[in-house]
């Protein structure tokens, strides 16, 4: 498979999707933030000075997904029909997993929107908790699955 964001002269271009069929498209991405137990307890008890960490991170993730084309060069502006952020917390390991599912009916996929939404949610958690734990680590951001479009389905 060839890279699609380069023209015949090797110049970066936005892919022309005008001839593609509109299909229902969906993608889910996730990532993890690790923190000390003390910080995890404050998040769980909603005892962080800046407020409700996961509620704020949920809104930030949705907003991030909606702004993806403004952040990623050559990314198409996508009319999202839904963005959903969910969290899984593991107090024993001090991990919070952020999941972002993005949906659309369109000519191009929403993988970048899902990845951006998950990443922005994690960055928001870091921002809201950094006074308690500056050693937090964000990682393992990846696409879990996608459906729709010419390339078909993908499942990690």
C-alpha cells in the first residue's frame, strides 16, 4: 500500500475524496495515563482542586475530536455524528484508560478524531492533576478498531 498524502512530485497534499462513496464510519482509540496512588485516590474521590477530573477530561476529549482537522495538517474536516469518551480506572496500578469512539457518515474515516479525542482527554487529566503528581506518564495511545470505508474493518 502506498502513502496517499504525497503527489507525483513528492509534495504533501490533502487527499481528494470527492469521488468516494459516503458510508457509515466509526473508530475507537484508547490511551493510558499512569499516576501515583495518592493522585488516583484524589481523582476517584473528586478531591482535585481543579474540579471533576474525568468529567472535564470527557468534555475536553469531545472538543479535541471536533477540532482534529485544525490540529493535524492535511486531515479532512469531518462532520462528526457522535463522539463518546469513556474511562476505566485501575486503582491498584494507578492507571486510567481513556477510550474515544468517533462516528460519522462521510467520505473519509474518523481514526484521527478518535486518536485525538483520547489523547486530549489524557492530556486534560495530566493538566488537572499535575499539582499532585508531576511524574504521571501518558502512553499506549492506539487505534483499537475502525469500520466503514473502502479499506474495510480493522480490529487490533
